[in-house]
C-alpha cells in the first residue's frame, strides 16, 4: 500500500525538519520526504495547513483491561488515544489480575493486536500483586515484550525492595518507573496539604510524601545504576531533586501531566468536583509554574496523561469516597498547544520531543522519525482548530476530565500507524 501526504508542514527535531514537504509512504515505511513527490497508485491526501510530526506516545495510561472493563478497555482506550493523536501508549499494570507475569503481558498484546487503534506497549509490575513484597516475574515479562516496570498506583514502599527491583531491572536495561508516594506520610490524604486542605476541611497530602521517595529512588538509582523514571511529578522541590540527579549524570528522567501543569489546588471549589481528585493531588500555583519552567528549559522529559478513567457512579459521590484520577488522552495535545505552543512558551520542536521523541527513548522502543526507512507512525495536527471540551465528545468510556468546558485550540485530525490510518479527518477508521 502506498500513501502520499502532500503539502504538509513537517516538524521533527531529530532530523532538523521544519518546512513544507510531501511524505511518501510504502509498505508501512517512509520512502521519501521532499518537494513535488508523486506516485503511480495509492492514497493521496492534501494536508495544506496541517502539521505532521512523528507519532505521539503517551507513556503513562491506564487501559483498565483486564478486570475493570466497565471503566475502560483496550478497544475504547486505544480509540480514545487515536482520537487524541497518539500512535502508541504504554499501559500500566494495576489491572485485575495485576500484570506481574508473562501471561498478563501476552494477554494485553494479543487484545491490542485484535482490537487496538494504536500500538500498546506494556509495563509490568515491580512486585507480585503490587504488594511490594516479592519480585514479579520480571525476566519472563521482558522476554515477552514488557518495556518497563512500575508499581504505579501505589509505589514500592520498602527501600530494600526497591533496591532489588532496580538491581534486577538493570540486568535487562529496563527503566523502573517510580510512583513516589510514602504511604506512612500521605496516609488518607485527599488534597494538597496547606491552604487547600484547610479551606476544604479535608485530610492533607503533603508534598513531602512525594519528595521523600523521589530522593530515595534517586539514591537507589545511584547505587544500582538502573535507569529511573519519576512518574507524574507534581512539586517544585521534586523537580529540583531530578535536576540535581541529572546534573550528577545519573540516568534519571521525569514526566508531568497536563493537569499538574495547567490546574492547581485552587480549582477545587465548594462544589468538591471529584474529577479534580487525582494522585498525586493538584498542587500550588508555584508548583505548577516550576513544572512549566522545567518543560521549557528541558528538565522535564515527557508530558503524559496518566489517563485514569472511572465510571460515572464511582466519581458521583462524596469527595473522600471517590477514586483518584482523571482522563486525559483526548485533551492532552490540545492543552499543550493552547497553553504552551500557541503562547510561544515552547516551540513545536520541543512539544515533539516531550510527546514523541523522549518517551520512546525512555521506554527503549523503536525510534520513529520523519526520514526514509523509518516506520510510518505519524500524527497530523490542525494547529488552528478551535473546540470546546465536552463530555459527549469523548471516545473513552469515561468522562472524568477536569477540563470539561475548556476552550482549546489545535487537535489531531489524522493518525497513521505503520502507514495505515486509524484516525482520518477526526473520525476513527473502522
């Protein structure tokens, strides 16, 4: 099959591209990028006014299958991902059963191959059952395609256990993605400790409950040499710890979410909107500003969604009883364009680094670039599309977004995975 994308504005910092050009794709690979390209037979699309970038990757997603299909499943989650412009996601292992063996990895891979609308990379758990006591079958999971390890949702509580996890993962050159949460300190915290917890009359979640484990895991990274990736970083001091580790030359990376960048604890009003209950909690305006600075200056490696879908009935209850998390796959790109690219805080090249280039490098998966010979995983963006976030516009099963009602600019119109369209003109290709 041949595909010719004409008159696109192609952007890829990996190869120094930022110009109008045509892209010729054949048999799932990019054949040529240049001017006035032609082909004898195939599908031709005129993308004048559109931007084409290497396919976006969300390296922190909860697809919920197996076990919680009422919230989301691999079919609906990957449809939402494609709708948001992603050609690949990395799914977290806190399903039911936990993905702590090769069987779980193979199940997700087989389901994704059958019903997926994007690539699905699988992260295995660090410990059996996320209990933090016994190593999961890490070597077997690597052999069956696990790209990383994490006990996301809880985090490894014991320092000795984390040392064993990182010692073992280092043997396979797999990154350990750390959910930094000291449960002894966080306890039953609901919102950021300080002004928000006082104003709302709720148990506080101190920033130190995150920062202590960031410092601990950086120290264990230094001890073991294992690559460490700090998940959903939310505090200014936590980012400073990562900066210091990077300056020391340690293999430490970090990610941030749109909700920690563009929402703060002040967004939680007297309506106690449970869509704003996330883990870690929304922090202060000063924290958000520091994270944005890290995005701008390069300290932050990736923007992820931590897409955490829940049913309506689970979120429609008292704040203290509602589960943590919000959806994000279908709004992340537009939020980055609206709040960072359009105002000139970051360039398109930097956005591509954060949402396509660095996630692949951290996960050690195949490099995707706008160059001949590369796999044709491509995201097409209309940078001028104006739209309003509405619950009935989601393809995810869940609508628990903290950005409902937001007016955004820019969104994906087309997604190609190995040259095949999974999203075309804003609609999923069946």
